């Protein structure tokens, strides 16, 4: 091979420019042996060489160059003055076939583009379509689309076509790399620049999108194919219909079926089978039945797949009688039993607990000469596991070994059952049996054990299994770590959960969004919200993108700890991330705002949900109804309750409770009671909260008898009235001045083992003070203190005022001082009662001190209080203080006189 260093090429070029080419051309045309004896290039230029071969030869003044020669120069470094000088050694203009050959051989798009542009400058001509297509093919090979739109825009302006091979290669390469979104973007860009994507490119991409369940993108491509005039095959219709049906988008699937028929396509057996399976799995059993009968009407004969799919659909919907009839129809016309149908029917019997029929079917299969497979037995074992029939499962397991050898799934089912039952030793024995059979526990086995033990709160045993793993034989995966991290966190061991998370990172495992959701939720649950926020930041830092489910969970945690503005910000972040808030997102936001006292915002958020076409479930309706009730829009809440019924959603006890409470609070008690009766007639299991709402409502308007009747009904139902219920009734009796009745109720409350709280004692003390039974009120006060209950502001002020009015000034003063020392803030009534009490007890200066204190705090001093204090100050010869009180009294009199003037 002839090798020429860049230094010599540059010298050669300078000689040519001086017209001294004859002598040098002879040198360069000398034999290869003369070159082989020359010294190697200097260290600075090592590697910077240009190779001459006989591939694609082009004569350049006696020198033959090739694609390899140019590629060698381009591969020696980034395109700059030195590389350009080397390329300029070739005096003849680069030919199109050379350019295309070089681009095809290069492995870097940027290098190819630099060469591409250099040739344009050198020749002062635009490239042909072959060169452009070569660049695009290189982009496909390297999956580098940085300059894709620039190239196809130039092609569009130049009027060049995009070859079919290039189009297909571009799409196929990205599809094979599982980058279907990028492949879709390629098609979109082609369309934007008026290119016609190839038919095969469309079908390849639609097939890939079907695996990713990207329904809308598939439909977009399908419509584009129609616009371009491509003939859509029944296979393509089948692909589209299957994906839409699986995703539960029944209307879209039906539309495609109708369109297929309007195009004179007749559904084949494969399409009917797919429709039966997909529509049935999303709960559209009647539609699946329609397809079954329709295919027979079309003259198609259902095959084993058709029957088995339809039987499976009917079993899943628990329409077992129809499934049995169809199974018998299939089995009657077959000499050899259809194993798949038998397995499906056995699973159907087992799923509804009809195990005797399942066993009989196994025996029937044997009688017909077909030995049941391990799949049939695993179906029964799975169903027995779901029903918790462990002993029966072990019997079937022993029976099974006569017909079929247990497989790994069999052992995993048994291990799962033992772990659910908390029998760890038995689960470990099954593991030993598995090893004896030549099978070793896989990571699925380990994950089952750890998950079940965590749920059974046997965390130490779960940790023991994890620590005992031989990582060379069975390496923990993301599910292993996630199960244990969540189990530890849920039971308060958040530090251990975080340590395991760090172990996961050290082992090279990448935590997914489920792990981060668990950590954040459990840190918040333990009251460590700052740590929860740090986990979120760490998640983002590690490049784990939050999904909608995660952001919903995080927002829920934030609202529950009272960080309302942070919760609002997270709702906006959902949109900023390009995600679409769902019903759950709105429900969390509304509930959080209602809890924080922003219930008036419920109305706008509800209509925003409606405008976005979100379908509210029962939980969402309950959240919105609660918000409407708390913001005073009870009529709207009532309308939503009725709307739920029309949409087939059954209102729950929460729904009724919110509306009944809302009506009771605005004194619409007859309507509340009618709704209460309606809920009972619908079989809704009403709780203590609803009864308490009615008792509170009737009590506040003085309808004590109705309140008593509701309390009686509550007890007859076997429910236990709680402290809030009794407080509602006691408050009603006190307000009606039925104090003796209230005392009886208070005693009954204690007899029924319902402990009074601070509010209960405050109600009783207030009632007794109202009828001037101050000594009795003080007894309740002392009892409250003995119970370890801390009086609130109302209790203090009521008791202080009562004692002062009763003449027990020393006790009142002592209580007042304790209240002030504890940071309490007496109200105007309390100050006036104390001032009058101290004045009547000949403690004029103490009373005056409180008088000045009350004025500084802005409390209202009554005129009667001023008169009593003034009299006491005169008696004590406190004339200066008396003058100040007199001035205040005169000022009050003038003010009152001014307000009476017309």
C-alpha cells in the first residue's frame, strides 16, 4: 500500500502551484517499493495519513485516489485547515460517486456533514439526491437526528425525492431501538416538508406503536395513510382494533370496525377471535357474544381459539352457565379434548369456588384419554390459594404428582399460600422439595416470600431471607428491593427502609418511581416531611422522571401535612411535566383545599374537570360534594348526588353524610331527614357521623325531642354514640336551659363508658353558670382537672365569670391569674365580671389594675362595671383613679347619647 503523509501532500500541492509538477509526478508514479523504504512520518503527524487503493479510482494528475483515501484523511481529526489542505491536494473536483461512497463509509454524522459542506464549497454546486439520501441513511445507522430537518428541508427546496429505502431505514432503525416516539417524529417531519413516507414505514411504525399501546399515534398514522391514498389491509385494521379494544376504548374500536366494513372488507377468523378476546377482557361480554354469533352468520366456523376465548370471557364475568353450555358444545364435537378449553373451564370453576366441578372436569379429561397437564393443576391451585384453602391445595398437589410433574410455578403458588398463612417453616420446606426436584428458587420465589411476609408484618423474617440470598445464584431485582423497602416503611421502620434504598444503589440497581413513592409516602406518614421532600429532590437529581401516579401521591402527602401552597404548586407541576391531571389529581387538590378552608374554589375546579372531559368516579364525586357543602353550595351538592344516580354510580355513606351534614348546618332539617330516610331505604349502612349531624342540627334549633329519637334509633341499630354525639345533645339541652336534663345525660354518657372531653365539661360548666349554680360548676371544674383535661379559653372565662358573680372572688382571682400565666387571653365578659367581683369585695385597686389592663388590650368595659368600680374607688379614697374612671364613664355616656341622636 502506498502511504503519503500530510506534510508531503502539502509540499506536493505547493509544487503544483509553482508549475513544477513534471518532476514530482514521476516520483509519485514510482513503484510501491520505493515508498516502502521511506522513513515513517514524524510523531506529530503519526496517524495523519492518506491511503491510496484501487477502490473507486479517480485520476488526479497521475495520482489515483479512492473512498478509503478520503476517509483516512477525514478520520485523522476534526475538519479544519490542515484536513482541508490535505483534501485540496486533489486538483480534480470531487465526483458525486466519490462523495456518496465516502458518506456511506463514514460512521459519524457530524464528520460526514462537514465533508458534505466542504464539497459544496469546493465545487460551488449543490449535491444530488443520492448524496442527500446517503446522509439520511447515515443518520439512520447512527440514530442521530440532530440535523435531520435541515437536510430534508434542503431536499424539499431542491425538489429531490426521498428514496423508499431511506424512509424505511430511518423508521426501522429507531423502532428497533425502541424509540417509537422519535420514529413518529421522523414521519411527521417528512409530512411537514411535503414528502410521502413509504407504505412499509407506516406499517412498521404502527406495529411498534401497538406494542407500546400508543393508540392515538396509531390512529394519526392510519389517517395519514388514507390521505396519501394507501390501501389499508385487513391486517392493519386488525392491529388497530386490537389495541383500541385492549385499552378499553370501545367506541373507537367500533368505529374502526364500521369503517372496515364500509370499505368492503370482511372480517376474517383472526379478527373475530381478537375482537372476542379484547372486548371480553374489558368487560364488554355482550359485544363479545355478538361477535361470536356474527362470525357464524358470516359462514365462518369458530375454532378452538374462538371457543376458548369466549369461554374465558364468560368465566371472568362469572356467567358460568353460558360458559358451560359453550364448553359442552365444543367438547361434544371433538374426538380429542381441547386442552386449552379444559384448562380455561377448570379455572372458571375454581375462580367462583366450585371446586368439585373443577375436580370432576379433571377426571372427565382423564376418561377421554387426555392426561391433565401441569397447567390445569396450577389453575386449581391458584384458585385454592385465592380462597385460602391451604389443606385442600396440598391434597391436589399430591394428586397432581400422579399425572404431571410440578413446575416452578407450582412451587411458587404453594410458597405463596404458606407465606400468606404465616407458615414460614412450611414455605421453606417447599423450597427444599423444589431443590430435590432439580429446580432452584428463582427471584420470583424470593419476591413472593418477601412480599407476603411484609404484608403479614413479619419483617424480621423477610429481612432474613433477603440477607441470606446468594447474589451469584439469585440476584435481587427492583421488585425485591421495592417490596422490602415498602414493607419496612409502612410499619414505621423508615430508617431501615432508607438504608436498604442505599444498598440498592450500591448494588447497581436503579430505583424506579414505585420505590421513591413508597419512601416519600412513609416519611410523610411518620411526620418527617422534610426528609420526604429531600427524597423527591434526590429522585429528580438521579434522573428518575416522576409519573402522574407519583405526583398524585406526593401531592396527597403534602396536603395532608397542611402545606397548601406546596400542594397547589405540585398540581401545576403535573401540567409543567407535560402530564394531564386526572380525576385523582383533581380530587386530591379539591380535598386539600377544602381541608385548608378554601372550599369556595371547589366550584371552579369541578367545572374545569367537566370541561376536560374527565369522568368522575364515586370518590371524586364525594370529594366535590364535600367541597360544595363546606362552601355553602348545598343545593349544588344535592344536584350532584342525583347526578351520580343517573350515571349509575351508587352514592355511598360518605356521599349521604356530606349532604345531610350540609343541610343540617343551614337548618334545612326536614330535607336532611328525608335524605336520611332515603339512604336507609337504599340499604346504605349509615354510621355514627350521620346520626350525630342530625342530632346536632335538631338540637341547635331547639327540636330536642327529634334529637332524642335519633339518638334512640342510633342505639337500637347497635351503634355506639361517641363523645361528639353526646356533646351535640348536651349543648342543645343547655341552650334550651334544660340543665337538669343535661345532668342526667352527662351521667348516662359516663355510664355507657363514653369519656367526656374538654368540650363536654365546658358545655356543662357554661350551663350551670347560666342558672347561677356556680358552686356546682366549680365541682365540674375540679373533676375536669382530675381527669387530666386542659380547660380551653371558653371554659376558663366561663368559670372565672361565674365564680366572680357568685362572690367567690379569691377563687376567681386565683383562676384568673393561672389563666393569664398559661398564656390565656380573657375576653371582655371575663374582665368585666372580675372587675365587678373585686369591687364588691372591697378590692378597689386590684379591680382598677384589671380595668387599666382591659383598656390597654382593647376590651370593652361595660358602663355598669364602671359605676361599680367608681363607687368602690370612692369608698377607698382612691380619688385620682376614681377621676379617671369617671372620665371614661362620661365619655361613654356622650358616645351613647350621640348614637341616639337622629
